[in-house]
């Protein structure tokens, strides 16, 4: 079974560091943040370079009602 982690705040800071650590352990990733598309694309590239077999991104502002639910649909 493939292991996939959903990482919030993944475009910078602690969320980005967590994503890189998980990528280094070989997990697939879905990176979510309210940053810019360029920041998320750079984060995905960094995670793939760190060993993530799969990495995707989505723009999400978790402060908005229902945002978390929409992320997992």
C-alpha cells in the first residue's frame, strides 16, 4: 500500500521542513498551503528531489469554513 501524507502549510517554514522529511522517508505527498502557485510548485520539486515518489499541490486556506473537508474529497 502506498503511503501518502497530507501536509498543510507546506510552501514554507515548518510545513515545508515536514514535507521534505516525509519525502526523504519515501512517502507520497499532497502539499497544501495558501501561498502562491510558484511556492507550491517549488515545494513539490524539492520534495520529489528529496525522494517523494509522488507529490502534488493544492491551494487551500484552512481558515475558511469547509476547507479541510474539501481537501480530502
